[in-house]
C-alpha cells in the first residue's frame, strides 16, 4: 500500500492520478487538452504532418520577407501548437522530411505536463510555450508538486555556507526544489551527501545552455566539498535517436571533455557512460532491477507518455536514470553504504524521472534524492522553447568562433526592443522577452550592473544593438576560456575521470 507522503503528487499532473486500493495502483487517465483545438484540426498524423510542413514553410517565408513581427510571432505560435498536437497524436517528435511511419494514432496518455490552460509543454523531450516570456515556472511548481526556491531558502543557503549564493540562485534560475531544507539540516549536522547530475550525449556539439547544470554543480561541489557522480546516458540516446551504439559512446566521451572543462576536481568526481558502467558494476545493475520491479508499465506510461509501440528499452530506461540516486550504486565511492543522501541539480524537464525515483526509494529501503531544478536556457529565437543543438541557428555552440558568436547574437537573438531608434528611445524596450537580456541574467556576474542594464533598456536609454554588444562581450571571453580549458583535457584525463575508483572521501 502506498503510504502517504508529500510525493503523492507523483501523478498529479494533467495526465492522471493515482489511487492506492488494496495494494494496487489504479491510474485514471484524464483526457488531455486538444492542443490544436481550433479550426485547423487535422484528422490523421499524415494530415497533421503536412500541415506542419506547410506552416514551417510559412514561417520561413515570413522571416525571409522580413514580415511584420506580430505576424511572424503568430505563425510561430501556430507552428508550436501543431508540434505539440503532433507529438500527442503520434507519440513522436515532428521531424521535417520524416513523415509519420503509419497512420495509427497513439493512445491519448501523452507526457506529463501539457498545461490545460496555456499549453506549456514540459517533459524530458519537449519544451514549448506560446508565451514570449517563457514557461510559467510558478505554475510548473504547482503542477509538479515541488517547492519554490524562495528568498528564505536562498538566505538560509547563504547562512549555512557563509558565502554569497551563486547568481543562478540569486536570480531564480534554479527556481524549484525538493527536500533542500533537509539537505541543509544534514549538512549542518556534518552528515555527508553527494551530488548526481547527467547528460544525454546526442551529438558532439554542446551549446551554452548545456553548461548551466554543470556550472552550478561545480559551484555546489566547491562550496559543499562533496563527491559528484555524472551519468552519461549513451544508452538513452541510442534508444531514442537514430544513432549507433558506437556513435553514442563516442559522444559520451567527447561531451565528458566539455564537462571536465567546467573545472571539476578529478579527486571528487566520477563520470560514467551507462554502456560501460552498467556491465562493470553488479551493484549498479542490482539497483536497476530493484527499481524495475517497483514501477509498472502503467506508471511509466502515465509519467513519460510511453505508448504501446515504444520499444521496451525506452520503457525500462527510467530505472537506469534513477539508479545513480542511490549511493549503493557506487560501491567504489561509498563502500557499500546505502544511506548517503543524494542531491540532484537538473533542468526541470528531468523531474519526471526523479518523481518516479522518489516514489520508489522508500519501498526499496533507500533515502529519497533531493532536487534542485533550473529553468530552461532560451533559444536565440525566443523563450517559447529551449536552446536545441539540432537547430544550429537557435544555439551558441561551445565551438563557435568569436565572429560566429557575434553574428548569431546580432542576427538571431530575439529582441524586445522597438523597431526604430526613435520609438525605442520614446517607449523603451522589454527585457522580459529579450533574449540578449535573458542570457545576461545567466552569465553576467555583477547584480548592480545587470539591474542598471535592465533599467536603461526599459527606459530606452540603452539600444538593442548596445545590449547585444554587452552580451557578445560577456560571452566571447567565456567561450574562449572554455575552449582553452577543453584543449587541456587529454584522453588520459578523461580516462581518469571515467574509471570506477574511490574518491577523496572516507565513507
Ligand atoms: N536524461 C538526461 C538528458 O537527456 C541525462 C541525465 C541522466 C540527467 N541523469 C541525469 C540529467 C541526472 C540531470 C540529472 O540530458
């Protein structure tokens, strides 16, 4: 029988709810909003696919013709809506040039968080909203049943650490948590815990958005002085994408170099590829199997929106992402102890994995992992979606030259400024929808300088070009330094990080 805990919110997002009855779970699937519920509703996946293709062309034509901004925005919004509808109908992401394989319609039990009112979509594979300011994160907290990182918590972190909290905490970029108070209580009592984060290596190209959790995790490791494990889910990418196992493993090692370049301490950090580690460590696989035994197909359908036609690899994968949340999965580091609490910094779209993990944990005798959730890093085109490596124009890559970076920001970064200098001076710009400003909130360290920029942009004293110039000058040295550090990461160093071994901690 499921005991009541504050994780009863596990399935309380729009897709269904869970009721314990004689030791059994019954999941009631609520009907999802009809996302494309206006006149243009398509009847079959193929029709919807064709409509999407046409709408994509329309957006491109409008952009090339430098059409009115409002007109482009409306076209983009319709495109996003159609994409959400397509995913709901087919269970697949829309891919230009790849029509749906058959005309079968997926059962209507799609991913967790499609908001009934405003159509924000947030799950491990899709992030989209029609709001130029981005996803409504306060609503997401309510929907996911997590807690807000409020001023009180940030103040407490400052007090416990005796130092200024990271700008990601000061600015609400890490905005939501589970059980962080409990982690701080433990820390004050000198009880140890460890950090776990990860990356799905789907290509060699990493962009600046990918660095957000790692920059923050590096800070956490420094201030708390605790072990860190980083999971490279090459198995996940093999299951989800059209890639070979060799490709995925290669990307895992290449991406590990970018992660190491964030400055992690080799004596305190273990990076592992699932494809290597699962077979090498019996304790890890035993945890995977324990988790698998405690989650039903119905539950993963409800949480992740899997359908009957998804391969069984996908269906069981969540257990593999859950396993590193338990210290006994790393006998080399924790010497068989299974009671060390885990803290997971991640983007909020990964939360479904850890809602599942937290539900399972007490039933298999392990502590629940605590979480810190970040917002998404917006695409250059605007906060309606996150930066995506598969769209070169939406991303600033870690390999971009200073010139490429400058051109991308100037050409593609969605501006909250007015169309002419005169209007801008008169009415001012809108930093809340301005991508250059949003990026500065992620990367400009100085709070006062950031506030001054916000005020000047809002009043019209600062022009869009000038704002973009500040961003370019902030990012160029940051990326150059990253490239310099990455060059220093030899194969030998990667091997050290990726070898199962004790770390510099006594357990
Ligand atoms: N699934 C994640 C991705 O595709 C990778 C990942 C695995 C992860 N374990 C994690 C991310 C823990 C954050 C925390 O990127």
